[in-house]
C-alpha cells in the first residue's frame, strides 16, 4: 500500500442512505432495492465483501426503524447502511 493511499489515511467505506416512511401498511423504505444494488456494486468495486444477505440488511434496517420511531414517533427517518 502506498504511503499516500486514501485508505491508509482516511479509511475506505461504502454506504447508502435511504428514506423510510411510515405508511398504513408499516414502514416503507423508498427505492430500497436500488439502494441495495448500489451498496453491493460499490463494495464490489472496492473488492469488499458484505457479510450479510440482502434479506438480513432489510430486516436489520426495518428493526432499526422501529426503534427510531419508539424514540421519536413524529419524524420520518433516513437510514444509513454501511
């Protein structure tokens, strides 16, 4: 690794932010599949392995949303996956 490498000084990460809305049918994550596509594509570009399935990330994100609503029920949320 070169001494001036970005990863050495700042770290390299991939992440996605997704807006989640409460609906009468429960939480709805706006364009979730597209967000997951970009997340996995970005990780692949950097040769990073995401150790979770798309389903596991979806379940975890929805669970986080439930806890966020418990703490602040009057807001929609922006979820960050990294």
